[in-house]
């Protein structure tokens, strides 16, 4: 069975998977700067679902738009695809809805596909996260260490002073103490208003993005998506679900999470052969946004694969506009 699944991943390695995020990104980009988050998200969902149902897969959404009673399409547990190998799917048709509505940087259309049973079935709660890109010894970061200890460890591994390290953190009141702790070390901070999947992905290429480490709490579903991307590049990530009410603990237990305090390593959030694709909706540090020309549409996508550590960058000019 494993061989047939891997073969399935081979078939959707590049263009077929790219089409899924391209369609969602173009749909969302048409509503950039319109101030309507829900409308932008909905058109992205519609476009992504349509393309997923054309793929030769038997896919189950494990990270999606929410539970079935909250999301009419691409909900957790929804089955998609035209038939084929069984795969898990984690997706966010519009990562950064507020960003898109305000036409700010780093909105993305994102998807990850893995062999069935390979992606963490995470409830829609907060997750404490720490992540760095590839090229560092295992254990360079530790979610239970202080920000100062993690930044010092990373600076030592990188061979630079702490002052040359930049941390990416969501700009939220809950992060006030974390921000103070990082600034006390002398490291720089890149505050982002939304889009923590993009924030984590940016650690994969510090020379391009200027971001060395991601710290703080954000959505657990976004954490799984980010882990899938980092698995493909050799980065490191740890996460711990924030289950701070009995209701959240019970919900997590129903999804198979027995230890509410467990620290998940990257390999536990995204195992096996993983494919990840992201297309820019708005211009960002890593990807350009969708460009609408008179006779064409231009998209910018990255496609990653864990088994080969391959990073493909695809800049496409689409002249058949009817397909969108």
C-alpha cells in the first residue's frame, strides 16, 4: 500500500498540486483590499475545493476551515478528490484573511498532502510554537527553554552575535512578555499582524526573509501546516497545544490526544512523505502576490517535498483566463 501512496504523491508533486493553490490565490486576490475577510476566504475555499476534487486522490481533510458544523466546505473530515491513493490533507485556502482584506504583505494560499495517518489531527485551539530553518544541529531549540536561551543557542549555532538574530512574533497583547524577553537579549523582532504559517516558513530562508526564528502562540491547525513545510526543508519545530479549559481537553481527547501537555516535535506533526505548496496572494518576503495583467495573470508558488528536500519555485503566466 505504501508504494501506491508514494506513487500517488509523485503524480501530484508539481503542477497538479500547484494548480490547487494557484486557483485559490487568484480567487482571493480579486478581493484584495476590499475589506471583506469572509468574502475573500469563501471564494478561496470554493476555488480550492473545486481543484482538489479534480485530483486523482482519495483525500481526507484533517486540517481545514473548521469542524463540519462551522464550515460548509473543506471542513475537518471532508473527503475530496476524484479517487486514488488515500492521503491526509491540511489546507488554508487563504492564510491571512485580514492581510488580504487590507492588502498587506504575506497572504498565502496553502496546502499540504501526506500519506494517510501522517498529519497531526489537531483541534482548533492555540499552540505554543518555536521554529527554525534548516542547517542547524538537532536540539538547537527547546520549547521549554527561555527565549534568551533559545536565541543564544541559535546565535552560537549560526556563528553570529545575538544582535544579528531576528525573531518573528505575532503582534498580540498575549506576547508582550515574550517581546520584552527577546528585546532584552539584544535580538531584533519582526512583528507580524497575521499569517503565522508564513512567519514560520520565512525561517527556511533567513538570507531572503531576514527571519531566523519563530516564537509564540498561534493556531494549532496553522502549526501543522507550518510543520509540513519545515519537514520538507529540514527545519526544526516544536509545538504544545494550549488546552486550558476542560472543554478543550475533552475536544482534544476525542481527536486522539491523550496527553494535553505533550510537546510535539516536527516529525510528530507531519510524518512520512509530505508535499507542501503555497502561492502568494499579496506580495511578501518569500512570494510575490498575484498580478493581474490585461491579457494574463501571473502567480508565484513554492512546492516542497520532504523525501527529497526539494524546493521548487514556480512563476507562472496564465493566458487562459477562463480556467480561473
